[in-house]
């Protein structure tokens, strides 16, 4: 299994970007993203540091991934300077084995002057492992 630095190198070479936060997201990740014209794609390769006592992905790690992805999508796709989470709903549908790669492409379902509504499905290959909805506030 690769360490965080090796994962970053691998995905940067494949054209993905990574978040450079020095706080909790740096500890919880690494998380990766790509942006195209109308959406953002996110990727999370799980490792041993993300496992729970059942030797599968800890739900909090997946929630952190979704929280960061939804927040980044809300900022980038609405051109907001900053956003903050108001509400995040997670439905865990299947376990994620350590070493599997979780992917998410959030969808903005509605956006007002101050509020962004998002939804998305977390996939491992063609397997749906979680669904999420959330509300983000734009900080003007």
C-alpha cells in the first residue's frame, strides 16, 4: 500500500489535483479532484489509516471526503469566494474495502444568492456505496 506522498505523486501524474490544506483534510486525505467545463470529479483512494475496527473504511472518513467535495464544488461551480456547510446528509449503502477507490461527482441541484444545494453518489467502480445531499452557504 502506498503512503500519502506516493498517492499524491501517482494521481498528480494522472492529471488530478490535490487539496493543500494543512488542517484536518490533510490528515484525513489525501483527496483528489479534476474540474471540467460543467462539473468537478473527486477521488479518494482508501488506505489502512482510514479503516475502522471491522477493517473497512470508517464512515467518518467517507463523510469528510463528501464534505470537502461538496464544499469545493459549491465554491468552484458558483464562483463563491468561500462556503460553509449548513447540512450534510449521508446514506451509507455498502462498505468500502481498504485499498478501494471512492469517486464522487457532485451535482448542484439549486443555487440562490447565498445557498447552494448539492447531491451526489459515492461509487466504487460500478457499486453505489453512499448517497449524500447537502446545503452550503456562500460567504459573501
